[in-house]
């Protein structure tokens, strides 16, 4: 009996499900991603061989090459408490929208009187705004108050998060929920500007100050 020859044909793969999956993933990441706001100040930080990672509960002060000082804080709830305290001390009012915006805003460098108008700007407008930085001289040291009330707010928020972690059955380390203080200084700024900011931290007895640097390779032995 003669053998029946089956017609030869190249195998085909239906790519439609794979293409659909790719578009679904792209759509998911576009909707779920949150874009980071551009910082209003760019600094060129010195290099070092330190490999410490920046923690999450952070209060950061930045000094640009012109000596202007900027303030930032990572926890949104602590930021709102901080602004409430600063508003009460300096008698500067903020509406609910401004409070909410401040909770997620990038770093800022302006006086308290200028802050409401600065918050109302878009992120792009803030990046172009030429502010004078946060005052920190002997007659008007707003930076000291930002750091002081920022520390109080961060401690309160950290304590709440610590208690919530314990209620979940975790074994949290209390030190992990305390605020960390970071100073970021442009490599071209005069040392006196950095020293003045360091003195503010010392006046508040906040001596656990960390310095941000960019990573470089350690020297070979």
C-alpha cells in the first residue's frame, strides 16, 4: 500500500494574544506610575566611597552653589503637620488645597511670606522661579524653625507608623521610624554657607547629620 505523503507547511504562531498582553502592560504602567516633580534647584555634590542608602523618613536641607538654602521632607503627613505649625508661628494662612499640595511638593527655598504664592505655581513654574532661599541669618532664621517643627512632625508621624507596625504583628525597630537629617551641599559653594547650616542643626542639638555625596570607586590597595 503506498504511503500517504502529508503536505509540508511551516508552523504558525498567533501573536494576537501576546500583542494584547503587551498593550495591557503598557497601559497599566502608564496609569499606575507617578511622575516625580522636578526639583527647583540642581546641585553638583562631591564624591565619596560611602555606600549608605538614604532612609525613608528624611529631613533634607540643600545648599546650592550660590549659598541659597532649600528644605525638603519625605513624609507627606508630617509635611502637613509641619506647615500647620509654621503657619501658626508666622501668622501666614494656607487653604486646604495649598496644604494638600505642600504635602507632596518638591523642595522649596523661599520665605514664609512668599510660600503661599510659591505653592500656587505649577511644578514647571517653581523650577523657573528665582527665589532667594530660606532665610537663616541671625535676625530671621526661618530655617531653624523649619528644621525644629519638621523634627517634631516627623517624630509624631514615625511614632504612629511604629505603633501601626506593632499592631500588625511585626517586630519593628523604633530607630527605623525616627527622622534622619541630611545635608546636601553643592561642591562649588563656599564652605561658610555649609558651616552656617551645620550651626543651625547644632543649635537644635540635632547632631546626627548625614551628608549626601555621589558614589565613586574606593582607591585600590
